[in-house]
């Protein structure tokens, strides 16, 4: 019975995590798209506008994700100062960002090595496919790393 309750609790937690992550993605995406368009209107190149806008999108969605995760997804540790908690959350998120970037880069390079003509003719499809893999890996990393470091340990 206790194992069944733990499974139900973990399932609910994963659903909440997915919801918070999904809404964080939407916030990041919308802010990135809006600001990159605005920056281009003021004369920035596409790559400069996209890069700067993506930093704003990431930071704003990170702050949203922190508050929502620590309020709805994870049970807070009482022995952890909120500033330290946010710092740990941010460091874990930056590691996830680095992991995402590495998977994107090496995934596209590996795909290009195996299927150079397909990659050359379909860069958007290759990018989207690699991004799905990277998102899945980073989602698992984010959940496990936050659960292990930020969540209150339940006494058995």
C-alpha cells in the first residue's frame, strides 16, 4: 500500500513538473520571439537579436519555473535558505542549458556525419529532431537533480 501511494505521489509530481516545464517553455519561446522581432526592428542582426532575446527568455522563464516548481512541484527543505535554494536551482538550470547546447551541437554534427545530404537539405527537420531528444534528456536531468537537491527528504 505504501509503495502504491509513493507511485501515485510521484506520478502527480511528474505531471505537475511537466506542466510547469511546458508553461516555462511557452514563456521562454514567446519572450524570445517578441524581443528578437523588436531588436531586429531597431537594427540588430538576426543572430544578435535571437541571442540577446533568448537570454531574456531563459532568465524570465527560469524565475517563473523556480517559483512554480518550489510552490507546486517540490516539497521545500526547511533547512535551506531561499537564496541558497534559488542559487542551487539556477546552477542546476545552467547545467541543463549546457547539456542542451552540447546535445544540440553534437547531435547535429553526428547526424551530418551519417546523413550529410539529408542534413544539408533539411536543416530544420534535423534541428527539430535533435531538439526533441535534447529536451527529453534535459527534462529528466532537471527533475532528478532538483528532486535530489532541493526537495525535502521524507522520513520513512
